[in-house]
C-alpha cells in the first residue's frame, strides 16, 4: 500500500465512488493499472485546530493500517476525508465503519433504467370527480 501525495490524485479520487460514515468519508476510484492500492488522508480546517486535525489523521491512518489488508484493491486510489466525529468515536467502531465503507465503494454500479419509449406512456390517470353545486 502506498500513499497519495499529488493534488491531482486527490481530485481524481473525489470524482469516484463515495461512502460517508460518521467519522470520515471514503472516496475511491479505479486507476486502470495493476499497481498497489494508494491511500491519501485529508482533514479540513473546519475539524478544528492543528492538534485535533493531526489526531484525526493519525487515528484514520491506524484504522487503515489495521483493517486494509486484503480489502483494498490493486489499481485503486482511496482518499479518506476525516470528520470531527473521528476524535470521539470508539476506535473499534471506526474500524467497522472503514470495512463497511470499502465494501460499499466496491459494489458494482447499477445501470440506470433506460427511459420508456416515447409512444408508451404510463397508464391514463383517472378523471377527478368534479364538485357539484348544491341547489
């Protein structure tokens, strides 16, 4: 497993599949090469001070280190966007969230249903009853 370091790689991963959790958002994309999986971490200033952001980043790195073996696919990039909840969330819950998020981003994408042919419209709506005037 390698680290993402280039801004362009982070931006490309942001356009891929996303799996939000309370402690982080996992973004993933297929690179199209057989190389090892690459992981990047980011935490915005909205999370808190530098100390808090670094603590979130360290916790998330450890989550990935402990649970990524065999789950991350070769030829893929992953970005983990830390949230403030990562500071207080129990560590084992973060690990479980990561495992579930990886499964969600690797689910096959369902194709949208094709639009109905232009001549075939749905069933005719029933006419609405009109109000009678009382005499």
